[in-house]
């Protein structure tokens, strides 16, 4: 999934992560007794939540998932003057 924005059915601009989180939250809210796991992908796959029946944990972890912004700029270091 990329992180570009798109327009939803109501004409609102929504970022894809928010849309996916809403769909998954709805999906998880309707599971009863199922085991699910959540894997997120960045540079490499990461098991955010291993298989579990704790669907509220899955929903909470998904709500707290975000795409980090670019790293902060490196500080400018100057060579000591050779006076």
C-alpha cells in the first residue's frame, strides 16, 4: 500500500493509511472468536500483533500505527578552525 491520498465515496480526501485502518477496524469489530494477526510492511515485514483472539488489542495497535515522516536533518558540523 502506498501512502498517497485519494478521494473517498463522499468526496473527502483521505490518506490511504487512514482508509485502511477504518476498513480493518470495521472488519475486526465483526469477528467473533476468530484468531487474527497483523503484519505491517516498511523496509521489511514486521509482526505488529501475532495470531491472537484479542481483537481489541489488534484494533488498538492498528489505531496507533503511523507512517513516520522523514528523519530530522543532521546537524551541521563544522571543522574546528586551524588558527
